């Protein structure tokens, strides 16, 4: 697979923002708002991931989806995606992100339970909530 990406990833998480220098503390634990910009070049929705994995893992997942779009695959709400993890599929669900629609990559917990399944573990269950609920009430949005 080629290395170049003609999309960007924004990773918004708790801590000091690289771009603006302000400190974000409002996210629930283990939650972030990572998303791509640029998939519109391919007439495709951008992707989002809200589990606060290490940046390399977030990049691997979102860039894999981006490369697959560039190579001609098209994804939509409800699709189950193999090839991200060896032992389970992930699912795409449409959510709002900053006023636009994105396809959120939903990853099942270790028992293969999705957020709507009974007993889904935290933080995996948080993948089923709207963007505004990814934050504590007292959190400051940036
Ligand atoms: Zn962004």
C-alpha cells in the first residue's frame, strides 16, 4: 500500500492541543474525537473514531479506511468491515461531527459486543452516543 495520504486526521483528545495550545479536559475517560478531512475528494463521507487509542493505532485504522476508499471501495451506514482486525469486524455508523455527517468506526468490545448490545464494556459503549455526549458537562469544547 502506498504511504501518501491526501486526507488529514484531526485528533481531539484530553491534553494540550498541538494547534491552539489550549488544554482540553472535557472528554470522558478513554474517549476522543479523531476524524478525517478530505474524503470528499472521493465523493465519500469522512471517518471518525472515538476510542482514545494510541495515535499510531488511530492513524492505522483511519488511514486504512482512507486507502480503501481511494482504491475504489465505497462504504455506508451499517456496513461491517473486515480486515481492520483479524478476530472481529468493525461497523460503520453515521454520526454528526461538527455539523457534518461522518462514518464512525465502531469497534466491538472483547466479547464482540457492540454499543447497543447488553453488557457492552466501557468505553466501547460510548461509541454509540452523539458527539455532544462524548464530553463531560463541565467540559470546554474546542
Ligand atoms: Zn476536524
